[in-house]
C-alpha cells in the first residue's frame, strides 16, 4: 500500500515530510486539505485519521501518524535516510527537532500567518513573534557559521525541519539577507537531488 500525505499548500509543517519523501525519491499520494473549512467539515477520510485536526498526517501501510517531526523521525528510521550516524547523533538530531517545534517552527509560521491571514493580530503580539523569530534566526546563523548542515557535513531531518518555513521567510516580513549563513544553508538544501520548493510540492 502506497504512502498518503495529507497537507496544505501553505503549511511548512506539511512541507517537512513532503520534502523528505521528495529528497528520498519515495513516491506518495498527496491529498490537500482545505484548512479554511471548519474541522468537522473537512473530508471524512482526513477527519478519521487526524488526531489533532491538523496537517500533516502520513498514512503508511494503513497506519496514520501526525506531528511533522514525529513523521520525520519515523521516515528517517524506516527508510534509513536523513538520520544520524550514531546514537549521539540521533540525540543531537532529536534536540533540534524539539527546538524547532517550540522556536523557529513556531515564531516564523505564526508571524507569517499574522501578516498574510490574521491581519487583526495585535501589534504587540506581532512584535513579540518578530523578536522571537529574529532570536531564532540568530541562533541558526551562529550554529551554521562553521558547518554545512546542523549535524555536520551531511543533511538530516534536523535540516528538513528547521528549514521548512524559512523558504517563505520573506512572507514573514524578515529580510533573509541579514542571515548569510542561513541563506547559504538554505541554498545547500535546495541543491540536494530531488529538492522541490514548498509551493511546487504542496501547491
Ligand atoms: N505541531 C504540529 C503543527 C501542525 C499545524 O500547525 N498544522 C496547521 C497547518 S501549518 C493546521 O493544520 N492548521 C489547521 C487547524 O489547526 O485546523 C506539527 O508539527 O505537525
């Protein structure tokens, strides 16, 4: 039974597993979900497999899994791609996934959402998100001064997770030119065989 990925064209969280599969050359059926619909009005097949009502959800061999970084960990272990070389590497990789979920995978998407969709977001909330995003980008900029990818010389799901929303950084009102090491890292990821942009993969 083939892989099915539920996603949405504007979801960087959905882009993460889609990008993993594209980079690994694993075919999958993409099922876009209209997130403008109230949760109970979304397609019944999606509602049935989505424990949190959110995309992404991956179905593999009839088993569903939600939460983008849990999906990445599952895919990396199952398909032996974009994982780590040893247990210490897996620990560092997991550390990045948890950081992403709470930091750059929170600040940048919510800032982008405030600019593009929730235009009535209070100004102090936008300022707080912006400050947090700048802090997160500064963290990545520092980390990427002396290595090609977050774990070292090889790309991993830590890079897939932490970079996902940054391909849309301009939509979050942030000038990527202020983060040259991040820009070079994004370019390295974008030059990996099989890479496709979020708009191309999820559009
Ligand atoms: N922590 C989740 C976040 C997923 C998430 O926020 N999904 C959004 C789209 S980016 C969503 O489905 N929103 C619609 C809704 O909550 O109804 C993950 O990493 O997968």
